[in-house]
């Protein structure tokens, strides 16, 4: 699968997630948050290079965005 097909697949997946109703969307976002937390733990284990620190910041930012989305969907 090439990059354009992968990108289109991601867009299709996002559209499918947005069509879920309340509880299903919260469950999907909770799973995503769990994956981000696991990734963050792996980056912490790998070391303290500049690349790992940048990845840690991006993962933490993504985790906070997912938390915000869960709160928004819940209301």
C-alpha cells in the first residue's frame, strides 16, 4: 500500500469513527489514548536523545488532544 492509499485509508477510518454515536466514539477515543500512553512509555524506556524527547512531546500533546475530544464527545 503506497502513501496516497494509506492517507485515503486514514481519512476513511476517521470518517467512520466520526459517524459512531456517543458511546462507540468514546470507546474508540479511549483505545486511542491507551495506545498513545503505551507509545509514550516505550519512548521513555528507549533513552534521552533529542529525537526521543521530540517524540515524547508530540505523543503527550496527542494524548491531551484525545482527552479533550473525549470530554467534548461526552457532553
